[in-house]
């Protein structure tokens, strides 16, 4: 049961779909599953997942929770349910994909951006076909090996796009951007992917896809 002292927190995205299973987590109402989500590729709202921005002149010396950041901009690493992506030579990000992990990080160069950053996941076949309709970013570059980060516009909105998996049964693409664009972006993505059967999905869909990527 949620504590009375815990403030309600709202995702910037509200899907026009009927949740089957939900839970309360750190003030967020998280949808675990929707009706008919197994009938097509899914768009999953992960905005409730804890996210950090890190800025440091020497990122190679920074090891949050004992994890080392990737060496070059654009490179990513997934460890212990956390995605670490190197944005440039002095900036990186950490997204908690499966849980919130430890408490607050005391270092002054860590800034929590959970509430200000919308995070969506395209999961399943046709994820890349959907992205081709909304962005000119090259997510199929054969010289880039998942997971990797590409920065640029999606539907004219500046985004961080991480390709977690490109081949196999469950391709996964993460899209992060300013919270204020959340609802419009989600609706536009669903409309663009409607021809492929794209529909809202819950967190369980994402967790299964992430597990399949780790097993492959």
C-alpha cells in the first residue's frame, strides 16, 4: 500500500487503452499489462524509471555503483538492470530499466532527471519500421552494434535514442526526450505504427523483451 506521505507522481503519457494489471511504485501508477498487447508490437511508457544525468570532466574515473562508463560517445552498456550511455566526452546518463536501484547518489555531478524526462520503448517486430516513419536517424548502421546511442530529432523533437536490440524476435528501441512532449509524441508514434499493429504495452512486455535480449 502506498504511504500517505508519498506524493502522487504522474507520467506525461496517458494511453487510450484499458490496463489489465497495475501497481503503485514510488508514487507512480505503473501499468504492468494492457488488453490485447500480445497481438502486435508495443509502445511502453517507462517514464517512471529512475534516470540520472552525469557531467564530469573525467568520466573514466567515475564509477557509480562500481560500474564503468563506456569509453566513447554513443556507446552504451547494460549492467545490473541499468543502462549507461556515453553522451559525449563529459556527459553520460544512467537509466534504471528494471528497478530503481540504490538511493540518492551523493556526488554533486549527478542530477536526477526522472520527472523531467519521458522515456518510451518500442518493443517487437516493426519497431524499426515505425521509427523510419518518424525520424531520419540511422538506426540500422551496420557499424553500430547494440546497445548504442543516437542523438537527434524524432518528429522534430530532440531525443536520445538507444537501440538495445536490433535482430531476433524482440527488437527494442528506447526514446528519451523532454517531458512536455510526452503525450503528443506517444500519440504520434502509435498513429505512425498503426499500420504495423503498434499498440500500448505494459512494463511486463518490456521486461520480457529485455530478458530475451540478455538470453540471446
